[in-house]
C-alpha cells in the first residue's frame, strides 16, 4: 500500500469512527472533548455533526486553520498532563464523547503519551461515554467496541465506557 493509500484509509477510518461516536451518544446530554486540535480538521467535522453540544478542545498550541479555532472558553491550552486535571475540576464527569488524536508519527512515544493521559481522560468520562482513539488504551472501564465496516483492524480504536 502506498503512503497515499495509507493516509486516505486513516482519514476514512477517522471519519467513519467519529460518525459512529456521534450516532452512539445520540441526543443524550453531555460534553464532547477532543485531544489534538492540530489543523482543526476533525474539530471541524465533529462540530458540524453536533453544533449544540458543548465541545472542548485540548492542544499545547493553536496552529489550526483560522476557520477552525475554538472559542477561548472551549480551549484548554497547554500540555495534556496539566490541562486534563484542570478540565476535570471545571467540567466534572459529564463527557460523553472523547476523541484522542494525539499521535506524532513516532509510535512508541505516542503510545506512552496515551498510556499516561488515558486515566486523566477517564476522570472526565460519564458512564456510557464513547471514545475514538488513534492509540490503543488499556483501562478497566474502557471496553473495546467493534469497528464500523470499512475500517481495517488496528487503524483506530473505539471504546465504550463503563
Ligand atoms: N485532530 C487534528 C486534526 O484533525 O487536524 C490532528 C491532531 S495532531 C495528530 C496531534 C496534536 O496533538 C498536535 O496538534 C499536537 O500539538 C498535540 N499534542 C501532542 N502531544 C501533546 C501534549 N503532550 N500536550 C498537548 N498537545 C499535544
């Protein structure tokens, strides 16, 4: 598979997974969070699917397309390890959808970061929440969910919480 094919499949998997997650939480009330604003691609997709839902975004910097910058009061700016505990104090355990898109391209470092921050994300998640993650996570409350048709195994990771 060429790198172009692989990039296309990764983006398709991301879109199918985010669509699945939004459908899974339906109209239950609760927050959504995204770790990794990046250039704002997935932020833009998620907010288009759930314009009314409170949606908080985490990144160490804002480097997104100008049309894809969250409002200041919806942005947790800084290292995830510091902003997630602050978010838990502010938001409580009312998050129903979490998207973790934290990978740097360096597999070991990305997996280590995911392992370090997953318990901090868990502290924000309501029972019945769903998680879309670019890294695998092993936590007792996180139950692996089946991937939607069209996504190859290991490309993205879906969890149902509780
Ligand atoms: N979801 C984005 C999109 O669709 O454009 C792409 C996100 S990109 C793969 C990963 C992002 O995570 C980068 O913007 C990077 O700054 C951020 N990031 C990585 N490690 C971080 C950390 N420890 N604390 C805060 N942000 C971090």
